[in-house]
């Protein structure tokens, strides 16, 4: 049996651009968040100058993370106006990757 891996993703737009790009964090399901992200998927929070993306459910997906929406670089960066959340499916079928996010201006 062969598996077909698909790239999936979505965009996060801050609505009002920040003065500068925040430091971006992707917190995987079950992972302890860094000090700059003192929230949870149910109550997202971000320290000033940080974007915190909290993964709540991950099914049939790997290599999740943040991608520069202009260059496509998968180095976990954000721009002053937003970022992209991306992943790769692990098998044929539905992909579910749910969560929440918070950003705070510096």
C-alpha cells in the first residue's frame, strides 16, 4: 500500500499589522509552552512581542509549524501582519489540526 502525503495549511492574519514582526512559537499538542506563551489551547495568551500558536488536536499530520507567508521559509517565522500554519499528512484521508493563537504587540 502506498501513502500519499499532502501539504496542508492555513493563514493567520493579525487584522491590524504590528509595528514589527513578533517572535513566533508553535506549541505542539501536549507540549509544555515556553514562558512567552503562558496560555493553553482553550485560553491562548502571548507575552508582548510574541505570537503563540497552540495546537489542540493533531490527527494524520506531521511536520506542523509556522511558515513565512512571503518566502515560504519553514523556519517558524511570522511577519508583522501574520503567518502561515503548515503541515504534511501522514497518510491518505482526513487531516485534522485544530488549535488557537494569541499575539501581543511589543
